[in-house]
C-alpha cells in the first residue's frame, strides 16, 4: 500500500509541477499528504539554497488544517535556509516566513 501511495504522490507532484506549470521559484504541494509535502518541501528548499535562489513560493491545499500543519515546519526550515511564502492554492492567501 505504501508503494502505491508513493507512486500516486510522485505522479501528482510531477503533474502539478510540470515544466511551464509553475515558475522556477514555486512548488505546488496541492494533493499531497502532510508527511509527503514536508519531505518534498525539505528537498526543494535544499535545492533552492544550493542553486542560489533567494526565496521560494509554496502552494498548499486550500483546507486550513493542511496549510497550518505545513506552515510550521516549512517556516522552521526556511529560517535555516531561505525565506518562503506559502499560498493556499484556492484563494492565494499568503503567509510569509521571516528569515533570521
């Protein structure tokens, strides 16, 4: 079952983030479970930092619980690396993380 969940997660991520669908400074985590989104976000922040990006925009699921759960670890990660802005995908409400 875990293998199928991983395959589905990978497929959804590839579709949402296909070349030309989102800008280079953006990642769309809509459709991911929180645990999957956290893993993906951690890797993407590392990539952004190593490639010299100065910020990252993140789209998350419009349901509040998902966005709130993701924002906390994302902000902690961002403080260690680069500032990010998290958007709820449906209405693009944003919350910016502060960089120390």
